[in-house]
C-alpha cells in the first residue's frame, strides 16, 4: 500500500512539473498571452499490449476518421503534410511544431480511437507562448480554425483526457486552403483530401 501511495505521489509530481508530455517543451508565456491548459494526473488505467498488426489497423482507422472529419468540416481544404498519429496515455499530451504562413487559413482536426472519449487540441504561438486556438470540449473530435497574422512557428498540442484502455491512439491533421503551406512534423501516415468553408464544428 505504501509503495502504491509513493508511486501515485510521484506521478502527480511529474505531472505538476510538466513531464507528462511527449515532444518539445512548452515555450515561456509572455505577459498578456493566454497560458496553455494544465492536465490533472490520470487515474489508474488498464494497460493493454498492442501488436504490430493492431497498431497498423489503429493507424489506418485514425487516418480514415480524420478524412471523414475533414470531409464534413473542411471539404475545400487540403492536408498539410502527413497526419500525426500516436499512442497516448491518459493525462499526457503530445506536442509538435508547425511553420505556418501569415494570412493563410488553416484548420486543425483531431480524433482518437474507440477506447478514448475525450481528447483536446491546442495551438500555441512559439513567440508568445500563448494559446491562439483550441477545442477543449469534452468529446473525441477537436476541430478549430486559425489564420496566423504573420509567418511563424506554432506548437500543436494534443491532450489525452479520457482513455479506458491504454494506450489510446490519437491523431491530428493540419489542413489549409493554400496549396503551398509548410508541413507539420512528420508522424504516422495517411492523408485524405477534400475539396467549403472555414474548418469548425457544425
């Protein structure tokens, strides 16, 4: 019992120190900027072993779900680079950097597998450290638009909030209405295309 308590305390300490993440560290938040959200320490979650075959099936499934969400919410936009699809633990986040072109309309689309009921998405300005776009609704398909005022680097932050069997697979697709937008950091694949309106939920 004592060992379990120590392990739980250690997990809470790591989360408080911002170590429950995969990817680059969050940038410093400048005065006036909206700070990134914080995550609570996750409750114990059943862990499962994912075979290579099931892993590939989940990656394919995530790509198909992202394609369906794009078709429904941003059909006139095109994917920017490869989808980022990763296995995640509840209470953790996955981060990667994208270079965006000023004045170009972008959409950010997320999804997760059937064992996940809540995944969130944030976009952080690497210059100010502030959140410039997000979808923190308690669902499994975060979507939001963003048009940067100037060229710059931004951090995409995928937050796994609720997962009944870990790891849960989650994915992000960046889309744009311009054919020559910069690509996000490469992840596990599958694209999907589409051909109206600014990305967002109905």
